[in-house]
């Protein structure tokens, strides 16, 4: 039987490897040369937000689990918006996101589709299988994440009973997977086959800290 100390050491190792993976992904992302076209600028910016949330999860998970777990939802939503912006958004939608932040632009942005509608649009015009893959992830994670976002029974009971390391490890693996998937968007934005090679290399090198990744292709 694995002792609590051994489980803690194992989680620490997963966390450290996750930080190494994140550092490689973020360095690869920083090499991106931003394009001026809205279809490039918007998904790049949204992927950057998703990566920021992933980094925050790695920083917070061992010291403030409820805060870290809650961040998986905006990490996911930012990535979905990035895929939608790249493949399914209308020009007017992109213009709303690129407008200077004012009370008027804030109100206009409220007319953008929600995540459910984005998933439907991605399924129609995005890479093959992307919409279905992201929808399955949403279905699997949503109830628990909503509870953490809204201070529901999940964080309350975990605060009373503690956080199983298996739960924290699975959360971290899901966050890692979302960060890895941003490289698919980066490969499209740059049209650089070297990014795909990096993606494949990371998948094999860090498969122990990733859930099974379902590939989707254009």
C-alpha cells in the first residue's frame, strides 16, 4: 500500500514535471510572431489567456486547491474561444473582441456566442473532431468545476475532508492537456511544421503527466 508520504512525493514529482512541460510550451508560444490579421490576433490572445490560467493552476494547486481547480474552467473556455475565433467566428465577432475597452464595447461583446454555441460552430467549420472532443471534455468536467466556481458542495466537502492527491493529479493532467493543445492552434497560426514536431515530442516525453489525448486534424 502506498503511504501518504509516498503519494505526496509522487504528486510533487507530477507537479514539477508539469512545470517543466509548461515552461517548454510557453517558450514555444513566445516565439510566435503576432500577425496583424484579426483571424490571427484574436486566437493568439485567447490562447495566451488559457496558458496564463494553466500557469496559475500549477502555482496554486499545492497551496490553494479550490482556487486552482476553479481556474480549469476559464482555461478551458479561453481555449474553446481560441479555436472558435480561428475557425468559426464571424468578422464582426472578431472586431468586437479587438475594439478598445469601453462601456459600449463591453456591451457589444455580450452579444458574442456562449461556449455551447461556439462548440456547435466549431463542430460545423472547425478541425475534424474538435467540436466533439471539446464537448466531451465539457460534459465530463462541468458539474464539478461549476461547484468550485460558485462555492458549492464540491469545495465545501473537500475543505472539510481534504483533497485526494488522485483528484489533484487528474486536475493537473487535464490542465496540462489544454496547454499542450494550444500548440495545435500555434501550428495553424504560424503554418510552421516544426511546431507539430514539438507537439509530438512533448506528447511522448510527458505522456505520464497527460491524460490520453484524442487527436483532431484539419
